[in-house]
C-alpha cells in the first residue's frame, strides 16, 4: 500500500489535531511533524484532549498511527562527546522527545545521527551508539529512526557502512528499537545514484536488512550526485527527476513504508507563499508530472 504524506506544522493551539487536519487537506494518509521548534529545546505541554480528537479523526480517515512520524530537532548531536555536559544534555533531551512520542502515541522518531566535528568518524559512530543505548534503555514501544545524511561537513550517517557501524554497537535490548529513515536528496548528495535504487537496496539488505527501513523522505535535489550538500528541491524540479523518484516510491521492496515529502514551500513573493504537498501527492498518486509551479 502507498503511504504518502508530508512534513506538517505542530502548533500550540491545535497540536496533533492541527497536524492531522493539515495532512488531510493535502490528501495524505500519513504525516511527519516536530513536537516543537526544530532548532531549539522549547516545548509546550501536550494537550491530551487535542491528542485524543486527533486519534479519533485518524481512525475515521483510515490513517494508521504506526505509519506516522515525529522528527527530532536538529540541535541534538550524539556524535561528539568532547563536552560531556552537552553530550549528556542531548541524551536527556532525546529521552524527553521519546517520551513525547509515547505520550502522543506517534511512536516513530527520526533523528539526524550527528556530526563528529573535532573527533574522528569512528569516535562519532561509537558516541552515537552509546547515546542511543542510554536514551532507549528503558523506553518501550517506541522506535528511533536514524536518518541517512548527505555527508556535508563531518556528518555521520552518509553511507550504509556508517549506519551499520552504529547499529552493530547497540545493546541487544536497544537494537530492535532502532531503524533507518532514507532520504532521496541526502542519498543523491552522498553519492547514491537514485536511478539504480535496487543496487543500493541490495547492499543495504546485505549489510543491514531492508526490514530496518521504516520511513523514506522523498525529496528532489538541487545538487549533483556526490556533492555532499543538502538542498531539497520540489519533485521533478531537481537533478534526481520525477520518474526516478516515482521508481523509489513504487519500488515493491519498499511497499508499505511511509514516504514523507520535505520539499520546499513555493515562494513567488511575500504574498504568494504556499505548501506544494497537495500537488505533489496528486502527481505521485497519478504517477504523472505536472509543472504546477508555473501554472
């Protein structure tokens, strides 16, 4: 089954209910959101009434909560432990984000693995695994999805080997809670040829296992392959191309895995700014590109 949705806004007045209403307006049957700012630790309490209304509406619209996604803020960096106070702070904040997922009953949390900065990649991998072992130790019925990264700077997670290295170091009681979130823009920018997605999946299955893929961010890229940058483009307006992205979305090996759009909003001018997701989801369902930006 095709599970397709987009990044949505989680705002204080409507919270999860607002996320769902926005998603339905795009024709989505899944969604992703941050539980607060993606650049800070500021969080407001979860309104259980709004949460319960959202889950009731999800049932009415046949939206499976197991296919819905929360994204952790970018500020968490488990790869560098040179400042022990900061490292422990990030672990504690990740625990809080996991608790919020459990409280919201949306139990898939995507995390950028982090950047090793002044350390080595091997040290970064060990630090990430250690942080996850601590953060997930006593958390039940919640999944942590490591995002595949573009490889800019000293990012960890821009190869299958990076992700395998982290997973291999996880304790047995944590390993079954850790999965992977692919990102087509990040993969392209890291050096993966999306036109040959099955070659990538063969290697992933051999080293990690396709059953570990729990989400895919669907984004075109403004950058050429192996640029090690990270600039998302709208579907069909980038270097990957609409047909290649459709082949990923409808790949039989990736069936039933939620696909989430993180493509840029359209910004013609300050009075003409809007989300593209309704158009992109319709194109995906019809498997037909429409130059909607220039209509």
